[in-house]
């Protein structure tokens, strides 16, 4: 029913011939006779006021409430049954209604309810639509609670705390969110920069706004990611990305790596740490970074992935994409947690890579699963530790037989299963495996901690890949800073010995410090000769005060290609000569470390260079082609073609050059084929 007018007694007078299907029940409103009630004397002027919009009416009532000392909320509305248009709206006191405690979802649960702020207050203002305008046809100003007359307190009501809903505040929140700040941190920043007359925004208000914004992007995640990667590919010819989509076109998983990451992998991809424990994004998709260690010993990223789940099929898809991205070059070793699905996929895609379980996770599982043995056997922990630290595979295997019988290790138990997986975690089986100093996925966890400054649990996927680039840029800046420090400074030598000078010249600053520690310790060592033949000599090397049982065996081969092998296997696993070998080199009066004992990956020469040709020398001195070389030549060709597109003469020159080049290729291939056939004929005639 539409409203015609309000008579002198504040009754509603209906329109004549009202054909709307809206039913309205009249209510009578009277001035309060009790002088102690919180009744406004200005009831009459408010009734009958007209507003152009519903929002205008809301702001009017909210301003009135601020002056009187209470807050308001949106109340019920009514729609026309014919047009579905809103024709009535109610604004109520913020203390209207009562708390509902009958939620069946909470039955049987220990629920901690918030303090009750509702008093079932009946104060309200109602408006109705008439001739395109909103008329106040009901107004009730009696409150059943005390009003707040202190300005600093009344402004804390939600309807008066409006700053968080202003465009300036929203823009500031969005900008801070895009830079990776959490809601709590954004709240602190916004409250610092706002004026004192504004009410501080709360983390909840910040979160609610960001949540409403995210809803606008629910259907655009895949598009946003693709768009970002297309823009990256336009600037970086070697940028790689791929997506795994479901049948309905929704995003399942995505993997990406830029050109520099791919170049870094070719230099430092001998060992990779892979971990999927990081789930900081809106949809809780596991973030799976491929991580290595550079020439400074710093963590570097080879690529990143967001995965749908952690199943064998998903891991297999990801590892295959990673292998394709990295020119078919598989890592020599990969470190992961103890995940069965991941283990199967690694064996399938990287069959020749050594798969090591994260030492930190193993130690954690040892504490959790062997407590019952410790409780039953007082000597279990000591025996277990000694067995795991066996010096040889034979000692470990013999120890298992004794261990199994003494402590009654049953088949199917955790310890029995770990014995079956011993090659993935027991050190004695990894003496020849180069791990670049990494034994745990802690390298990955440190990367996760690094990303925490850029993303949070509310980060959308399209934002995540952008923040990934920012984190990557920051990480690379630290690498470049270390490059500069190494190049711009000289190491402080301990002795001035030629070997130490050589190490200081080639190694990066951080790696030299590791070498320096081994070099310094070597001066407290001595040796005994075990046996000797023409070129090969065996020694035991150790400290005077240490039991000779703990000394290390060093095999010194004085042939043309000097070879020194220590039972400590630091060079084999870490890539740096140990103190035992350095001691013997000094005793043998060597002036330099043989080239094959200075790994290029630890030298300043391994730093990233945009114009690096990627060519490497064979033992004969000739160059051979590497995947990096192919990638860079492809990049140069693409740039040359792109730069020539607007110049027909250059396109013609390029086309002519390619014709001549391909003609030379054809002649070379023909001559090679003739040579092979001639050789085969000669062999058959012999």
C-alpha cells in the first residue's frame, strides 16, 4: 500500500484506488508521556520528510542518531510483488532485536558466545516510496537503553565509524594489500596516517573490504594469471609457463619460470629442494617452489608452482613440465619430505636423480615414532644413534641385524619401513652424493619465510604470481650485492700461502669463509702413513688429542692428474676440500689446488651475465653446445627478427643469410653421411 499522507494524529492515510499487491499493517505512534523515557521532542518534524534516495534517508537518520547518542542498522525491506522493486525500508537502532542462540550447528559443542549488545530496542525510522521519492511515514524514538552522550564513544558505533567505507580508505587498503601486507598490518598503517578525528579502522573491517573485493575476481583468476604471464613473455623471450586445466576449464595447477631462473638452473641445478608445505594464498593451493643454492650459498628459485592437490598425478605433471622447461636436464639430487606420492613421481620422471629425504623431517619422525622403544629399553637411544652414524654400509647392515633382534623390530613397523628406505636418509649411503651443503628442506622453509613478507592467506592467485616476482627481484638484488662485495674487495688471508691465495681469488666471499675455516683447522692436524706403492699412498690424518679411531683415511694418488680422496667425503658432498686433504697438500708442498678440486659453481665466475654465451670447453679444448647456448641463440634470433619487422631490407638480408647458412648445413650433413658410409664399408671389408 502506498502512502497518501499522514494525518494530524500520525496515522497513515492510504492512497485511493491503490492496486499494489503490498500488504501493510498500520501501527500507532504516540508521544511518550513518561518524562523519564528517552524521547526526542523532534518527532513531528521528522515524520513526513522526503528524500531523493534511500541512501540520503539513511545518512539523515544516522546523523540524527550520532547527535542523540546511538547507532543504527539497516532493517527489513519490502518489495512490490509486481515489479520486485523495493518500496519500503526500515532503519533501526543498533540494539534492536535479540541474540539468537538456537543454532543447530552448535548443538553439543562448547561454544563461547560474544557479549550480548542487543536489548530489543524498538526505536526506528521507516520510509516508503511515493512518486519516485522516499517519505518518512513511521518514526519511533523511544529507546529502552541508555544513550551515549560522549562524542568519543558514540562515534565508535559501526554506523558512525565510516572512514573504512570511504574511497580514500579503500584505495589505501587495496594498495597496501597489493604490496603483500596482512589485514592486521594494513590496519596499523591506515590508523597511523589518518587524522585524529576519524575512528580507527579494525582488522575485521579491513578483512571484510578485502573479502568483498576478492569476490569480484573469483571468476577471473585464470585470466589474471594468463595475462600476467603473457606480459612477462613479451618482455622475456625465455619465460616459460604452463597450466593444467580441468575439463570445465577451471584452473587445476600452474607452473612458471622466467629466463633468468632457467639460466640459473643450468648453472646451479645439480641439487634441487622441492617442498609443498607452503599454502599461503586465498584458495589454500600448495605453493611448490623449486629451490637451489647459488655460488654464494644463497637460496635461489628455479621456478614456482601452484598445485590443485598433492597426488601422484599432479606431481608427475609438474615434474614433467619442470623437465621440459629446463631443457630436459634433470637434477642430480633432489631433497623432499617423506611423501609417498612424490617419491613415486620422482622415480618416474627423474629416474637417475638421487632422492634424499629431508633430515629435519626424519628427526621429527624419529622423536614421534620411537618413544615406545625408549621407554622399554634404557640403551635404545644411544644404540640407535650409533647405528645410524655407521661409518660404512657393511657396518650399518650388520648393525641392523643385531638391532632388529635385540629390540624386537616387527615387520610393518615405522622403523622397519624406514630401514627399507635407508638409501634416502642414512648418511653412509650418500657419501658420494653431491648435495651442495643442503640436507633438509629447511632451505625451502627459509624461502617460505621470505615470501611471508609478500603474500598472506588472503592473497588471490593472480596477485600471488605478481608478488612472487617482487620476492624474486628482492632475492636477486641480494645476490647482486654479494657479487659486488666479492668483486670489490679482497679476502683477509691467514697465512699468505699460495693455496690460500688461490682460493681467495676464485671463491666467492661466503664460500671462501668456509674454505678458510677448513684451512685454519688443518694446521692442528698430523698424520701417519699406512701403506705406499709407486704412486698411491694411504694416510690417516687427525689431531694429536683425538683417538686415532676417529682419524680420517686419506688416499693420495700422485699421478699426472692428482687425485686425493678422504673418508670424510666433504668434497664429494659439499664441493670444498676438507682440512685433512688441505693438510696433506701443504705437507706435499703443493703451490696450487688442482683445477678439478675448485668447482666452478662456487666461484665468482658463476655469477649471472646477461650476455653469457653458455659455451663450455671439452677436455680437448673444443667448445660444445649447452642448453643455455641454444636458449641464448634462440633469444638473439627472436630479437633480430622482431627488430627487423619494420625494415624490409633487413628482413631480406636476414632471409638471404639464412638461405646461405642452411645451404652450408646441408653440405656439412651430406659430407658427414658420406664419411659414415665410407667408414662402415671399410669396416665390412676388414
